[in-house]
């Protein structure tokens, strides 16, 4: 604690406050919003840096700094204040006033917490963060330092990781349809495992990287997921034998399999079904003479959006029950590829209200972020949660993006206080599949990212 940095928020009115507690990011936001609506945005809310805290003897006993230091330590010891939250809060308060929107704030502490939570539930698994969820270089650096491995689908994703200093042995690619160029790069860098689900892909690998270890992508129904990933890729059980035969005939080594139960998958039962099919595929591989040991269970783990998601422990229980049923489970090389679970809840999208309108009895609220510049997933099954610093009458809104395209509608039936132009709307759990999907359509820019 002696080296921690401490902050106090002071207003031009002379009032000052220290806010905190052991808060989740969403609670920090609530606090921030209530604080700002109370202060009215635009008044001078100044974060005042108090630290680093010096050893006691360097400070005068009754100095203001010393009193604050003692008070802060007391608050922390009574668990009323967590200095990390306070730092984030102060930083966010500052950003709220002075930054352009749209802006995606990514919280480092939450990213690390989510990574460690997966690690503690699945200690035998290599966690390969799916870079596609959010490829911001600072996020990759944070995860690389925490020991994560990575899953990529393209040359630019791969090169970004190398720039951050991640070794190729920590990188896999579960994309079943890769460009010849990308396969060549994987060979040059010694990326060990490559995914397959077609004869064409086997041919490419035989031609470009014949010593690669390959693994099959299975097709699994995704009925319980909000963002299904079935259909485009993967082998049905009845198609596996032919592909295994073909790989054997081409001397391509098949060492395991992967599947994806669908993103934002809220049911552990789909993992049970996937692992039941996987055991059959392992048997088929053995019959073909392959020593299949790689079991990659994909991503799909859910997060809290508008509704709270199922506990990670539910998934852990079902998955480990099913994995135990494999013959020789101790020989398995276990991998997973979570994306959304690690970054979604760490992200807070700050947006500004650019217009409102009443049309045929409906209330429309237009933000500076929409489908095309960050909220693409709202056309599928993802329903975000919104907060605002507005304090007008509570109403039901249709939320729309800024572009002049009628498709650009983000959500309907959202209960929010009536805003003024320039008020802020915060979108929670916006850290995954937002900025990575964003284009600058119609001249509306994708959100910038700030990692705090
Ligand atoms: C091959 C593969 N692995 C992992 C992921 C990450 O999935 P999620 O973000 O649901 O964890 C995806 C998502 O599209 C994927 O296609």
C-alpha cells in the first residue's frame, strides 16, 4: 500500500469527494453518472492527484496530504474504498468531460480478472484468446504478459502478436479456410497447429506446409447461443470419415479436433453434446491410425449484457464431466479460445446524443455510434444495457445510429431518461466485437479505444 497512488475529486465550488468501494465496472459507471448528473456536466470537476504515498516520516503529521493519506488508508482498510476503482473513476470522470465520443474505454483490471477467472476454472487448458474479439495492441500486451496464448485467423492478426513479442508457439489458428499466403506464413513462423474441414484445405496444407499438425473443425448446432457460428464451417459427424480417409491418403497428420458451440452461448448442454460427438470422432481417428490428442473446445462463454449470464462454474462442471469420459483423458492436450468472455465486460462505450425525434407516436434517440461504427452485433442476438447521465422523464426509446441509413437501428424499447442534445449514453459490456467490426460508413468514425 505504501507505494499506491491516491486521488481525490475536487470541484470548483470547493467541495471535494473521494468515491469508491469494491465496485464492479458497471457500479463505477452508475456512480460516475449520478455524480455527474448531480454536478451537471460542464462544471469544473477536477481530479486531484494525491500520490504516490511517501513513507510517513517524509510528511508533516498534520499536513493536508498526510490527513488525506490516513483517511484513504482507513477507508481501504475498512473496505469502503478500493484505490483501483477510484483511479478508474477519476480517469473516467476526466474523460467524460474532455473526450470526443464515441470512445471505448477498456478496463485493464477487468480483462485480467476475466482471464484469471478462466484460468482458475480450467487450469489444465491452454487459453488461446481469440484476437478477433478485440485486437487492440494494449489488450494483446496485457494478455501476453499474463501468459495467454492466442488464436488468429489472418496474417495481420498474427503479425500484430509478433509485434507485441508473442512467440509463434503461443499462437494457433482455428480458421478452417486459410489463404495460401497465410499458410505459408504459418510454416515460416512454425505455427504448429492448423485447422481443416475440407479436402481443399488438406490439399493446400499438403502443398504448402506438409509437416503441419492439423485438427478437424466439427459442426455443432448452436441453438442456445445468441450469436450462432454454425453452418459456415465444420464437419457433421457423418462427413468426418471421408475427410479422415482423405487426410490419411495425403499423409496429412490429423492430431485432434475443435468445435464452437456459438458465441454468447448460455447453455453448458451444448458443450456436453459437442464433447459426446468429439469422443466418437476420436474413435474414428484411431481407426484410421491417427493419434488424436488435441481437444480444443472453442470459445462461446457468455457475458452479462441486458440479462445476466450463466455462471462459469456450470460450464466447468459439464465440460470436465464429459472430458473425463475420453479414453486416457490424461493424454489430452486441452485448449480453449475464448474471446467475448475476456474482453466484453471490460468495455464501456461512451456515446453522445446527437438528436431526438417523435415519429408516429414513437420516441427516437440518435447516438454518435450505431450499427456501422461499432454496434454491429445488435442486429443479431446481442442486447446491450444502457445508462445515461440525462435526467428528463423516463421514456421508451428506439435507439439509432448516426448514419443516414435506415438500417442503422441499434435497439428498441429501451427505457431511458429523456436526454438533451450532448448528454451521454453509456453502453455496458461493449468490449467485444464492436470496434473490430466498425467501419467509417457515411463519415461517422469508429470509436477510439482507451485502455485504462
Ligand atoms: C474459431 C473461433 N474461435 C473462437 C472464437 C471466439 O468465440 P467467443 O468470442 O464466443 O468466445 C470465435 C468467434 O467467432 C471463432 O470463430
